[in-house]
């Protein structure tokens, strides 16, 4: 079963180390006993360790469901390409119509101690730096801990900073993820969240919500908001809608083909995103921007 679930993943897995001292049971938060093949919670039983010594701190049925979704339709193409993260993100950052080159999650690093613990929730296969511990529901090659963002396997007040980049739209209960982030971060620690506002539907593996800056702040009443603003601007929003609109038109009535065609148009339109350097600085641009962000300090 395990090998079948991870069939899209590259053989070589890159993790930052052994995080046994950091993790706990995701359900009761009790300590885990580690063996060669699994972690044991006395109340909730065994959690697997994969062949790369990586903990799978997630219900098997949830892992199976999300793996199935990642391996179907346009999600399969994304998951396949993400087996080669350096190539995938090089292409993505160059030609994707969304310009996310400013106001990113790395801003938390300058605010915590050098050896502080920072988790990237919903990281996918991209590692923002060796300082980040990657947590994702799908076992991509750069994921350190496989877990559900709604039930994080960390103790209360144990993390110096938590970041989440364009993940909230893909979880059915974003408020629950927000509460989990606040729970695990220490008082005085930092939380960074970015999420789409003006953006077409994009399943990865599904898509549920959009947020204004006010909406993001509302989910984190326990934070003193230090910064908020535009992660990707109005020109990015326009290009993404144009790509998806053209995808629908030139799919000629095929709902399944439309997302694939839209991605072809993204490649064509992508270089135009750099105009956002001008558009995102215009007064009121956050009202029509693709992605917004907040950075807060836990009270």
C-alpha cells in the first residue's frame, strides 16, 4: 500500500533531519515512541515511517484520499512535474502569470533567533531554505513531515514561526488550520499567511475560498498584525483570468481539457507578469490583486 501511494514521488527524498524530538501525536499531542518502522502513540496506535525515515503522522484514509486526488486530472500533471522541484519551480517562477517575487514568507527569518524552528505548512516540494521544516499532506520529495494541516503533530507553543503560502484556499476548513498555527507557535512567535483574493478556481487537489486582507486578519485575532499587503498584484490577477478564459474558449466545450489549455496560455502570458512591479504600487491595488498576505506576532 505504501509504495502504491507514493508512486509519483522520486526515489530520492531530501529532508532536513530527524525531527523526532519536535513531533507528537497529531490527535492527543502525547509523546511518540520511535521504533525502526513506526512511531507509537499509546492511545492512537502506530504511525508509519517511510523508507526515507520520514514520519507519516496522518490517518491512512486521509493520505490515501489526497494521494488519489493528486493523481487525477490536471493534478496528476502537477504532481508529476513536482517530482522535479527545481525544474518545476524554475519554470513556474519564470513563466507563470502570477508574480510572487515580493513580500514572501522568508520575511519571518529576520525576526526569530538564528536556530529557531520554522515550519512551512503545505510546502509542496519547494524548500524556501534549510531553516524551514516542510510539512505537507502529500509526500513530495522535499517534505520532512507528512501531516494534515488541520491536525498538526506539534506541541502547544513549541514553534518559533509558522508560514503558509497559498494553501488556505485548498483546505476545506481554513479557520481550523489558522487555529492550529496559532496553537503551535510560541507567544512572541510569528505567523505568515498568503492567500488568493482575485484568482480563478484552481484545484490542488481542490479549491474552496478566497480572502481579503480583512478576512485574513479576522482568522487570527490572537495576532498583532505587523504587516499586510499585496503578494501578487492586479496584473497577475488579470493574466490568470485571461488564461483561464482562453482555456475555456479554446477547449471547445471540453470541461476536462479546459485546465490543460489554460496552462498552455499561462506559458504564453507569463512573461507579462513583471508589469505588476508597477501595478501593485498603485493606490488601492489590493482591491483587485491576485494574492494578499499578513504577517503577525502571537500575543
